[in-house]
């Protein structure tokens, strides 16, 4: 075998080796990208499910707050209203005490 043939054979082997390496790298990169795409699709699906759940929870909480707002005047008394009512009761009690004192004293 001559030197030119050996050089051509080594060149062909190197070319084949480079082609195999590039092909293998391309395959692995493509697989990795496919895995990333699948993971991204799964994450998007999970995110959509979480969004649906949160939307339902938000709607329920909004309804509960609305119900609470409508029930507040019926269930709770404001401080000012309580003080006003107690002043009326105190005035009535004072009148009763005065009238009893007049009957007893008079």
C-alpha cells in the first residue's frame, strides 16, 4: 500500500468518524429537545389545571365575601348604634327612676 492510499484511507476513516460523532450528537440533542417539549407540555397542562382550580376557589371566595357583606348589618351592631341605643335605654331608666322617686316621695 502506498502512502497516498493510506492517507486516503485515514481521511475516509476520520470523515466517517466525524460523521458518526455529529450524527450521535444531533440525535441526543434532538432527544433532549423532545424531552424538554414534552415536559413543557406537561407543565402547561398542570398550570391550566391549577388555574381552573384557583378560578373556582376565587369565585367561591367572592361569593362568600358577598354573602358576608350582605349579612353584616343583620348580624352585627355598629359601635355607634349600640351607644345610641344604650343612651336611649339610660334615658328611659332615668325617667322610670324619677317617676318612682316622685311616687315614693310624694
